[in-house]
C-alpha cells in the first residue's frame, strides 16, 4: 500500500543547491510567519553543482572597491553569448551579487583577502579566490537555520508539478517520493520556486567503461528543472544554447585558475598558439553586428571553436602549458594542486596514477560532452518575468502575451502563475555561477513572498484525482517490474538482466545518449549536425518516449528515481533538438555547428527562440522574441 503524506506550505522550494539555498534564506527573511518547505532529492548539505566544492567565486563585481561596474558586466555577458541575453535579468542579479558574497564571508567561507587594499584576491576580472571545499555546507547551514530542519525534506525526488483544477495556468504544488522508504509527498503551496538544476548525461560522456558517469557538470543534475517545466507547459527559452567547455582530460578539472590566476597558456601539440591560425576565418563567419571576435575578451564559444579547428588540422591535442607557469616548491604548485583538491579531486588522483607533475610537463585539454544548463556560460531555461524597473513594459508590435513580453508582474515568475525559477532553471541570463545562482534564488524568493502576500486570501486547490493519477503514473515502473520479474533471459553483471518486456533506466539512458551524441551535435561528430540529423534525432526520441511509457521498469525506490530522472532528460533532449532545428544559423560554433547554416546570421536570428510543449497532444510550438538591449554595446 502506498503511503501518502500531504504537506501544506506557503512556499515550496524544489531543489536545495545554491539557488534553492538562496531562496530559502531570502524567503524566511521577508516572511517570518510563512511556512516554507524545501524538497531535495539528495541532502542539502552536499547537493547541487557545488557539492564537491569550488576554488573560486566566478561572479563578483567588487563595487565596494570600485573594481567593476554592473554595466560592464552586462556587456561582458552579452558579448560572451554572442549578443543574445536578457539584459534585464543579468543586470538584476549582477547589481545584487556582491551582497551575497559578503554574506558568504560573514558565514565563514574563507575568501582570499588582499591585505593591501582590503578587497579580495582576484582570479580574473570577475572572479575571486576562495578555499572552497566546504562551500556548499556553509551555505546550506544558513538555509537550514532559516527554514528549520523539520521543513527540509531530504531524499525526496520531486517528479511533477501540480496545477490548480480551476486554473490550468496556476501551479499549486508538486508531487514526489522519498527514495529511501517510498513515502509519497503531495506538497500544496501558494507559490513554488523551482531550482532543481540543469542537465548532464543527456549526451554521451567522454568517460566510458570504468569511468562511466564521470562528467564535469554533476551526473546527478538530471535536467529535472527543465523536465518539470516542459511537462507543465511553461514557456522555455534558448534551449539550443547547450554548452561545451574545455577541461583537463579524463578528470574534467576546470581550467580557470590555471589560465586566469597562474596565467597559463593553452597551445596545440607543437607549442603553437591555437587562436591565431584561425582568427581570420572566425572573424569572417562570426563577427556579427557586435564584432564579437575583436572584443577585449574573446567569447568562450569562439575560443573553444578555435581549439577544435586545430584538432581538425591535425595539430591537436590542446595542451595546458603548466610546465611554463607551475614551479616545484613554490606557491604556484600549491595553487595548482589546491585548485583541484577544492573541487575536482579525481583530477589529482589521475595525475597520481599517471605519475604526472604539472611542473614537469603540460597536460591535455579536451572539450566536454554538451551540457544543458542556464547558470554557466550558456542560457537554457524558462522564460521569466524581469524586474519592473528594468524590463520594458510592452514590446511594440508583438502580442501582449507572456510568451513574448519581458515583464508580467513578478520578478523571476515563469509563464505559469505562482511558479518561480532560479539558477539553471531560469533562462537567458547566463554567467550566474554559484554566487549569481544564490542571488537569483534570493530574487525569486522575495518575489514569491510578495506573490503569497498578494494572494493571501486565495485557497490552494489540489485535485485529488490529479494526485491519484500522478502517483499511479509514477508507480508504474515498480509495478511493471513486479509483474514480469521472472521474464529474465540473461545479462552482464554491471547492468540489469536482459528482459524483452522491460527497459531499465540505464538502458534508456544509453539510448538517449547515443541519439543525442550521434545526431544532435555530440563529441563523436565533433559537435556538428544538420537538419537531416536533427530530424532523425526527433524520430528516435519519439521511439524512446514510447518505450519509456510502455516498458520503463524499476526494482526499488532508488531505481524509480533514476527512471524519472531519465524522463526529465528525455523531455529536455527533445526541447534541445527542436530548438537547434528551429534556429537556422550557427551562433555558438564552439558549442555546435549547423553544417547547413555554418555562419552567424544577425539579420534573421538576433532573437530569442522560445517554445512551449503541450503534454496532452505532444505538440510543440516555437517562435522568435526580439532581443531588447538596455546597455550600449560594446
């Protein structure tokens, strides 16, 4: 018999990473008498993208020390994303992010001090150095104290959002289950903040066999933010801007501290510069109206693209020239090792296993498999309302509809009433990283409190039939396994037994990764795709969706979580492919190239691509939205 527990709250936060922790802290600050609950599928102390730690905070203006301006940051972010960002959203988190970092400092996060100036030690123009192995536990402690441990539901996997029976555009809660004991939770809330992270493992990782599951963005980031948003009918934006990043080979160690702090260059295999041989070709194809190639800081996507052109020319791999900047027995060696021990311990383990000393020789740099996310150097996510003082109230010539407009009442609210988004879930405003995601959680939290106050007389309605139907749907993989658990042929020990009547989560995940890698611009095709390949991907994704509905099976609660993570990834993958097919240009060549449209086309595609999915009919709608600039460029 299924155990069902109803939890009533004023505000529900889904996901306990940096954005969810920020939302928790801020909602309590503004609403002392509200009941605020947070559901996290892992444990808030070590969940989210910062779980292993970080060696730097990548977004900090330094306004107190007059190091940078918010306007310059908006210019930087827009240039890095080749001209297409929601400048109102970027400006909004940027003007508040310093206060977030100062909170972290007060809470005990060791930020490197600069004794001469009283500021922080800079890694780069926008980054500051930290001793960050315990970054997430420090931030999580503030969230836990704000809400109270009794209001934090760890190990609860939220799978679906709940709609009001009287208003199909109103979100009134969510449903999920405890992955340890199978208790189903029905959360009823006046406002919901979705901050469940972006998506890794949608594309086939470079790490295979014994390294299966190793990736740069955490493997537990299962695109649940996007899957729930898409299935609920929220408008999504820029899902085609999936992200590829250069990292140290095999361990996926980040390159920031080496390049920015230690000033280490990347070369081709012969010690030559990887950028100069290709600058004229790149300038011809990708300068655009913003002259992006000649910006003070070359956009990430173009730097990645130049490295790939070097590989194709037979001069790969790329090498991080640590032999030039890391010296044994000096501070540079300590930084080189601490950078990874703070956040990517596996990279140091690989070095140890290969007898590698960074001071003695360079190490290979490789581009990762693509990730679907909205908080790093890319911008997938929900289309959200901006702050009232920055967003244009109405874009002339377009319908007065949330699908097209920048503002409709509450900052960071999605096109669904009562549903707010933060971190990876909120689209079109990249370069938030950890501090910006926490800040965006704060912004969404404050708006959610205002929404609750404005709707204080409203009674939350939840349709019991809808709840029962969802619980039955969620349980189907468990029941399917029990009904046919003896229909086993054979199978390798590292996977489930082969059963012609079932599809286990790992089998489905391998299928998804193969489809996306081979047809939607993965690493095995050197990130190249075209219309035929994308249409083939859609065809195969439809087969996968059908098989999921009919054959997905799980033998326990943990596997059931993996099954629904797979479903969220499948929906997200389809959104990515449809957006890539719709945008007929190549705007981010380092992330993917449309071989049939290989150049940037500012005349037709200097726009946002938005979409909406109808779960009842399975149909997608896609359209363009103009980019509105609020800061002069460059």
